[in-house]
C-alpha cells in the first residue's frame, strides 16, 4: 500500500510504497514508487513479470480406473449425478474400467473432478490429451524506471503522468535488475538521490527546502 507525503509549505506530493496491477497483459505486474531527494520528482520502478504461468497448457481426459467393492455404490451415485445417466449405465461404467468420466477438461476442471471422485473412494487418472503453448508464458519485459513529467503538488488534482527514463535492466537480460542507487534522477540528473522511502518522519522538502514532508494518507490497490 503506497503512502502519500505532502510538504507543509509548498504542497509538494511524494508517494512511496508498492502496488500490484490487476491486468498483466503489458508484461508488468507491479510498481514501486520512488522519489528524488534532490528535486522532489516522483519516479516509479515498473517490475516485469517473471513468470506468467506454465509454458504449456494441457487438456485432460479424466478416467475412472478402479473402484473398490465397498465404494461402488457411492461412485455410481456420483457418476449418475455428474453425467445424468441411468443406474444400468452407471453399473456398466464401473464394470468396464477404465471409464472416461469427462473429456478435454482444462487443468482446473480436471483437478476438481479428480478430487470429487477421490473423495468417494475412486481411483482416478488424469490423462493429457492436448497440449498447447501458453500465449502468456515467460517474461516479455524488463524492469524499467519511469519519472513524473513534472513535480506533483497538492493543487494539481490530475492523475500524475509518467514517462520512461530509458533505464532498464543493466545487463539487458530479461531477468536482471538495475540498482536504484546508481541511477540519475530523470528530472534534475542527480545520481544517488532516488529513494524508495523516507528515513525520518518529517524529512525536509526537496523542492522548497524550508517545509517538511508529512504523511497525509495512503491508498489501497
Ligand atoms: Zn531530481
Ligand atoms: Zn516544499
């Protein structure tokens, strides 16, 4: 949850903290809010998604492979309920195993079905029938540093606008991370003044130098 600080003299606003996104289609999953202690410009580090699910998505047939004599009745009752079949059809199903309960389910549906039948004492097999590449698999972005297009003040009202500074992962690989303390502020150019939090509760204002930054609230994502 990010925390908002405001200068009691010039009204400068700086926010710190972390929030996650609700859509990951951009390849980014979260941002950490960062501020420049030299000029007061709000920055944020956008965190690239490392893992967006398995490489392949499978479909499964769910098979009933064994039923003990004591559990036959419960399993047949479950089959009749799930498949809307007659008693004699349920009997013939458990007499001729393996029996395919349902075909081509996704992983989640198949596991739910598996759990249900294990719960009534059946032995279940999940058989992979199709595999397709997960279109969202793997990282597609690098972490990057953005800055606000201008200093933010209480009177602004509008949502802050961010623009990329050009800083991305240092080694140009998808998995690396850049060091914040080595980066230059995107507005004033000072190096080593970007911080992800304030070390004291009433830090001096980096803009007017006379006021103090005080916590005024936070927001939930
Ligand atoms: Zn700066
Ligand atoms: Zn100030």
